[in-house]
C-alpha cells in the first residue's frame, strides 16, 4: 500500500485531475502557458507606465510589481507602499492587466487586498503558518513561493495550510533554492517543478529571475522551466535595469523580453502547450 502523503488536500490522491485557476480571463494550470512580467518594485509612475504599456502590447496579461518590499538590508529601498499599490491598480485599469503583488505581513492584507488580483506569498513567508492560515480564508488566488531552503514536501505542506482555510486557488512558484553553489543567486530546481506537478494537482510556475539572479540566464532558465512542466513564468523586466532600485541585474531589458517570446512559444508547442502572447510577426514593431 503506498504511503499517504502528509499534504492531503494538495495531493493527487485527493484530487487526481489538475486544478485550473481562472483569473482575469487567464486559466492557470490549463493548456496555455501563463506569463507574468514587470519590475521587482514599483518606483515611479513613469517607470511602471512604460513597462505596463510595453508588456500589454506583447499580449502579456499580468503585471507584477512590489509595493511593499522585503529587503535583506533595512537601508535598501522598501517600496512605495500605498502609492505603489495605487499605481499598480491605475496601470491595471489603463492597460487591462491583471496584477500580482506581495503581502509581506498579515497586518498588510487588508491594505493590499483591493489592489491585487493574485496575492503573492514570498519565499521568506512560506513557513509563516499563521499568515498562511489567514490567507486561506480569502477568496483570491494565492501564489506561494517555495522557501529558499524548503523541501518539496515542506512546500506542499505550506500550500496545505492555505487549502485548509477553504481557498483552493493556490499556485505554486519555484524560485530557486540555496545550495552550496554560489555561481548564480539560487539554484533553479527543474526536477522540483516536475515532481511538484507529479505529486500535486496544483499549478506550478517558475520565477527564473529570482532563481538565477542574472538577466543573461533568464532565457535558458525559462525554456528549461517550460520543458520541465511549468504552467507559467514570472519574469522581472525593467525599462532601465541599470538604474533599478531593486534587483536590476536580474531584470530583462524590454527588448530582451520581446526577443525571447518566440523561443518560449516553440518550447510551449513542443510540450503541447499554447501561448497567449503575440507571435513573432505581430510583435516586430512593439
């Protein structure tokens, strides 16, 4: 008799068919690769407007951007906070984009909730079980990032806390884990993506920007993620990465994002997935 996993609601034993989450006209976990793009942090109206306008012209339907930023150093940019949320919603309305942004702390849930379409739980909070319990009582999709030192089982058990609260709209996000190797910011666990898809019915996306820490590696990591079974990608992009206030080295230039889309479409097709972004001849003049 096979072992019964500790994570019951997240397991394939509980629900053999895959979960598909419908949000803002996108189906996450279905036959279409889901793309999210945007800056690590919202810095100004001009910055987020230029980026939002560009990605919307590419056919990308979700904008990411941090309003409240958890930073390792207290002296680094902490985000525009309420102003950042206002700008995200303004861009959402102007360009018909969905929004994903992070809730850092339970005290900020009510503040962030009206401004976002998907609530992001960052890697630092994957083991904040009280927060996960309360997030599970909400009715919006939750993107749960894997902790930087978390096993696959711990990641799925964290999802279980949310599912137990009644919210079944959980998206898992592989964002790289810490290993002995310091050649890249983190180590992207492609096998972990495939395993999570095998063990759980929940959709799994990849964050190649956070995983690699280098814009030169994002394309390869993105292609590998889709080949490994990821349902989507969350990619950092900036209109002027050299002047970014947060994570500039891992942010693509706008043209780099456009240039990698045809290759992503080819790999998507190879794994029997479709893509929602525009094809090559449609984005030449963007």
